[in-house]
């Protein structure tokens, strides 16, 4: 199976669905990680070019650890908008991956506008990637994939529909996330006064508590995009 995960910034994918992707990887599925922005404002100490270069290397390290393909889309951090250029880039990214399932941010309700923009652009690209008369560098897909939205930070305004037990892959999730070393202190503590890795652990434990599955210590949560065309039995594509 082929899986495509979109993230607005380097580390978004790992934080929200790193455990799920690790489960797919363990069973031999082909994984694509698409990072929309260049992470250029993610530091209080480096210049935009410096931190963007660092964060691209960190994203590559994480993708390599997982055995995933990395698509670095290169939009400016905090200035991602819905326009022709962004739509075409998202459509082409879907065409490159030819996924059976897409994981992405929600289109609205998140605290960060880039997150919302990625969710909406993913929603658009899901169908438009299959339309022949929309031309990009790669040929149209042959089907419309299932689309699942992953949780907002701290689960704000997000009501989960599906929980995936990641107890067995939680250590890999942490390793993937910790590839983004620049964000552990230089950003999250300075900007928000929080420990990013502690947040990751707490949110994964909370999702497991909500799931209520015996033996589940860590989980990630999703909800299905129910917009037409529906994909019958989409939940069966979850690991």
C-alpha cells in the first residue's frame, strides 16, 4: 500500500502521525512525507536561511530513518496560501505518491494558519490529482484516495473518530520526532515555554486513554474526510 502524509512544517507529521507511519513501515508499505513549508521562522537565534537549511536536513534525517520518500515543497513558513501555484504543487505531490490513503491537517480550526491551509489544499488535491486536464509535471492518478485528518495540537476543536494503537511504535515515533533537534529547545521553549517531547508523550497517552483499548498505552487519532467521493471501507486502510 502507498501512504502520503502532508505536514505544514518540518516535524508536524512526526508529532501527529509518526507512530502510524512507523506501523505502515513495519509491514512494508511505501511511505511519502510531504513538508509544505521551509521552516524558515523556527528559530530565535539563526537567520531564515540558516534555520531553513537545518530543518530540511532534520526532515531528511527523519524520512531516512523511517525509510520514507521526502517531498520538500518549499513554501515560505507562515505564508502558505491557497492560490494556483500552491494548488498545482499539492496536486503534483499527490501524483508523485499515487497514494491509497492520505493523512493531513484539518482544513480549519487549528491554531496555525499553515496547518489549515495544508488541510484545505490537501482536500482540493485529493480529487484534482486525478483530473487529466489539470497539467503538472506528473501524470494524473487513477483513483481518488481516502483522506484522514489528524488531530490539532492539544486536540483543540478536534473530535476523533478513529484511534490507532501505537504502543509498539511509540519509541520510533519519538526517534523520528527527535530528529528535529532544532525545535526541542531553540523554538518551543523560547516561543511557548514548553517541552515539545513532553507534549508528544502527553498527547499520545491522552489519545490512548480516550481509545480505552486494553493494553494501549499510546495512540494517535484521526477523523475521516466524508466529502464525496467516499472510499468504501476507508477505515480498513488504517494499520
